[in-house]
């Protein structure tokens, strides 16, 4: 098949979910923390020889409208959830459903990273799936991946699945 040399990777998640830490694991380099007030940062990195553009956006709802400007360049989506922050599951659910219904992303694979699984207080993937109404059908190209960005566990596996889809 065709080898995609340019992947537009959109990384979405609430504030503090671990997006910057995931990016750091992908780039193998420390990433300067993005101040929540800045809204979002765009950067290009090389992952396994692929050119990946990462939109690391704040979860602040005033910026959600800005996300849509990036949808047309997006060929893969990562959604990062802090699985230990159960109080904000409804907020995360709302953001995820917004992504899932976006016409421009209907054919774009979505990797759901269930992050911070190293914490005792983290919800189990099945609980997350129920609380956030995760799609069960794989037809859309949806994958749930448990991970700990902190310990660098599960990120590579998830990224490999995502790159296999594009
Ligand atoms: P914003 O820039 O505010 O949107 O945050 P972010 O989504 O980029 O999150 P960031 O990577 O800055 O991580 C937020 C906090 O969670 C930091 O203190 C991280 O060290 C911590 N963190 C990230 N991933 C994990 C994880 O897998 N486990 C644990 N225990 N902590 C994590």
C-alpha cells in the first residue's frame, strides 16, 4: 500500500490529562509545559521516520472552537484521559462526543489513551468505556489503550496501532 509520510496527529484531552507527557514519550525529548492560558501549541516531530504534526491543546472550553480549524489537516486522533480524575469524566465525555460527531473526522482513526493507569485511583478501562460512552464497533477505527505516560507504558503500542490505520 501507500506509505504515508505525513501524519496530521491531533492530540486532544482535558487540562492535566497528560498530553504533554505523551508528546514527550513520542519525541523522546522533554517538552516544555504549555501554559493552559496559551490554549494550544502546534509542533512537528519525527516518530519512526514519519513526520507527525501534533496539536497539543488545552482542555479549556473557550478553545474548543479553535480545534475545528485543525480537523481538515488531521489524519489521526489521540484522545488522552486522566483515568484517575473521575470527577471530570462527564466533561471528557462531552469533548469526546464532539470529536466523534465531527464530519471531517468520521474516517479518521481515533486512539483513546486511558492514561495514569499507574495510579491506584484510576478507573478500570471497562468503567471508562461506560462513563464516556466509548464506541464498541471497530468499524470506525477506534481503539482503547491503557497507558501510563509517566512510566512510558502503553504509548508505543497505541501509537503503533494508530500509524497502522493511516
Ligand atoms: P495541560 O497542558 O494543562 O493541558 O496538561 P497536559 O494534558 O499536557 O498534561 P501534562 O502532560 O502536563 O501532565 C499533567 C500532570 O499529570 C503532570 O504532573 C504529569 O506529570 C502528570 N502525568 C502525566 N501522565 C501521567 C501518568 O501516566 N501517571 C501519573 N501518575 N501522572 C501523570
